[in-house]
C-alpha cells in the first residue's frame, strides 16, 4: 500500500498521529492510518482496531458500493457517516489483490487531486496502457 501511494505523482508524506504516514496530494490527505478509536472495535473482544486505513472515495455512491458488498473487507463507522471515505483494516489487505488495492489508492488520489493533476495522470495512464507489449510496462500501475 505504501509503495502504491508513494508512487502517485505530487505526493507528500507527512507524519500523522502516532507517527503513522499521511499521504497527501496538493496538501489534501487521500490515505491515512487511523488511531484506535471507540467506533471501530472487534465485535468479539471489544478491543479497538489498531490497524485501520482510511481511503478517500469520489462519492457517497462509491462508498456505499464498497462497504455494501459483503465480499469485500471495506467498512465504515458512524463517525464517518457522510464522509467520502472507506475503511480497511491492514490485517485484511490480503483479502484483496494488489491490483484492487492499487485501484482503491488511485481512486483516493483522484478524489483529492486537483482536476488538472487528475486529468494529466489519467491521460498518461491511457498512453501507457496503449503502449505495445514490452513497452514501459506502466499499465501495471505506479510503484
């Protein structure tokens, strides 16, 4: 996840609480690690999750599609009601493919990047994806 987020253009990494990285584009966070909070707890033990990653999403519809699909590990809490983000425990990253994770990070970046930066990145991706086999290989994504 870190490699993918750092591989996006114009990204800065700032220290968040408990020295967890906060990934930003244009001064806006798009991925960060949340401190243990009372609204995200293990239903069996009541222990606060200490590995929650927050990803921005483009819209409430995108959020609901992700958290509403029981086949995915994404969730939300009442604290994030109305907030354009989804949560994922780091301990559940293995339940999604690297490509799926990359797409979530890319979408988070696009949700927070300026329109100009987003359009430039998408244009570059289309050029790379159209490159002949054996080209730059960038169609696999950054990082």
